[in-house]
C-alpha cells in the first residue's frame, strides 16, 4: 500500500512540473540558505581557530585600549614604549620573551614588479615567542636589530609574486622607497581568518619606527609564557607592572588589554557562532514560507480533484487512504525541495569559500538535519489539506463540477 501511495504521489507531482517546482521553491531557498550559512559559519570558525592556533600556545597579546580596539568614545590610550617591553621582560617571572611590534603598510618593489603588503617591525624575540621557521636565510643579528638596519625577512607570498618562487635571500628590494637587503624567507602558513599570513615583510622594529611610523610607539606586544608557570598569575603580574608604569591607580580601569590565545579563539568562535545563528534564523523563515506555499497548493489540488476523491471514496477507498495519499504528495514535494536545496547549498559554499578565504566543508549532520526538517515541514503543512480531502462527503464530492 505504501509503495502504491508513493507512486501515485510522484505521478501527481510530475503531472504538474512547473507548479510543483514553484511550490518547492521556498523549501529550496530555505534549505539552501540555512545549510550554506551554517556551513560557512563553521568554516569561518575553523579558519579563525586555525590562525589563532598558528600563533602558538602560551602566548599573550597585549594591546592598548579595550578589546581588540581602542575603547569607547574617550581619549585614545597611549601606546606602549620600549621601556614597557623591558620592564615586563625583567620584572615578571615566567616570561620567556617579549616581542614588541610596530606595523605599517607599504609597497615592495623588485626589478619593476611591485606588491602591496604589511610591514611588521619587531625583534628576534618574535621568533622565540611564536616559532615561525625560515625556509632559507637567517633572522636578524644583534647589530642589525640594535641599529635598526635596513634588512628584512619576507613571507612566501612576497617571494612567489616578486621572485616567482625563486631564491630571494641575498637580493635587494625597495620597501616604500627604502632599499632593503633580504636575509630570510619565512615558511608557509597559508590563509587564515584574518587574511594571507604569508603576505608580510618583517624588519627590525627600529627601522620601521624610524622610516615608516615616524615614532617609537608600540601597538602590540607578544609575550611568551613558560609552561611551568600559571598563565593567570603571569597575566596578573604583567597587569600590575603596566598599571604602575601607566600611572593607573585605585579602582581605575586598565587602559590596556591582555589576551591569551585561548581567549582570542573563544571570542572569535563566539562572534562567528552568534552571527551564524542570527543569519540562519532569518534564512529559516523562508522554510516556513515554503511550508505555507505547499499547504496552499495542496488545498488547490484538493479542490481540483474533489470529484476524483469522491469516486475513490464511493468505490470503497477509506478516508485514511485518501489522507495518506495527499500527505504523501506534500512530503514528497517538500523532500524534493530539500534535496535540491542541499545541492544548491553545496554549490554556494563551493563558490563562496574561496572568496571568504575559508576551507570548503561538508557537514553531514547539518545536511541530514535540514533534509529531515524539510520532510517534517511536508508533514506539518500537508496534514490540513490531506485531512480536508479525507473528510469530504462522497456524494457532495461527486456533485462537484
């Protein structure tokens, strides 16, 4: 009986192909939107977590201001100075290294080819805090670091675009008009949640401060923490040192923030999860709209086939069989829309993932849940029309024109 009912439902659906397609359009759009948004949200979270993980463990980031920015509408908190770096390194137990950073953007030129990139000024402590191996060359020597020599270490993206993947160590290029000797090439890290990690030029911080930023300000400090020490205690000690140096007394709020990689990962995950939930909730509305569309078209179908229903009931069909047939049609319609929606979702993810610089993911659980929801929508919104068909009086139905 089930097989016969299913075949009758399929036959009825394909008898009106265009109407069936338009009926399922809401389900297609709803399923595609929900699955694509959830999948891209998870991919974004995964990419962000991967980039944070690439920073290494037992690392603290210290920035002036509130959160990742500079705080609210009040005056901008002062940047850090080299003396702050030295104080943390000398006074806080459990700190293995402190790497100050001063960043700028610029254009690098080599033999007529140019490339816009990030210029990161730092010290050799940077490579102690977050190990980033070099594929060739070396890091700064003591003289280069202290004097702020015009030497640089480039990321793989720079090597690929300016040197066509060839050897770059020993070559000279111009960075914002400054002639710079290349002494090293970083290993590949790839794309992350914040962009291309290999699109960077690392120079001695004194060179960047003198030639690019024009001041001695430090916007970021990376602090390595000895795993043998309690990370929370180290953070508290750093906070105490900075509060004293920045003359923050009493109950005044810190004008700097200290994050560990776990906190950053949790924050990014929370943000992407919240955004995914909001967008998914909005997209899910189209599923309800699609369900209403199925109910409406099934009501029209019941009206059109009233005489057919009357004949079936008159020759011995029971009400439950009629109910099952129309309910089956609604479920098959909804499931077909769900399957097409899943296919569309994969195409959307496949197209958007490279643009968003996130990995392509296929999440079986989300796809299965979305398909089951589409089937449930068919049952819920198809029951009322099916019930109406089953409750028709055979005599009245036969009189219907």
